[in-house]
């Protein structure tokens, strides 16, 4: 069904890179990861109750943070997802680089 906003419901699969390269500073002293995460969080304001969202992070392996779910069915959805996104790039996957010594 078409919503009151005049568009059909959408299904969005958000892929979020958590590789080491996402630690690099991108703009306004924010890492690439923080910029990508903020873009994803700003998407929440645009979602309508009928829309569906899934979030997958990846480095060497994909991990489903949120299975495809209708936006209206997610209780405390924004707070819950924000907590999931507090992960930092490569915390589990990085090894010290020679520059860090």
C-alpha cells in the first residue's frame, strides 16, 4: 500500500564496512566509520512504519546486526540500533602496525 507520504514501502539492506580503513579521518575530525554510521542514523528519520530495514556489518566476514524487520515492529528501534552501532572498526580484527610501535 502507498503511504501518506506518497511512496511505496521500501526494503533497505544497509551494509556497514568495519574494516581498518574505516578508522581513517574523513571530515570534521570524524572517522569514515563515524560518517557512515551518522548517515545510517539519519536514515531513521526518513523511514515510514511500513518500510523494512536490515543492517549488516562486514570486514573479513559479514555479520547480521539486524534481520530484515518492518520499522513499525522494532520497539525502541532507534535506541537499540544506535547501541548496536557503537562498535568500532576492527576492534577484534586489527593487529598493531609497525607505525604503532
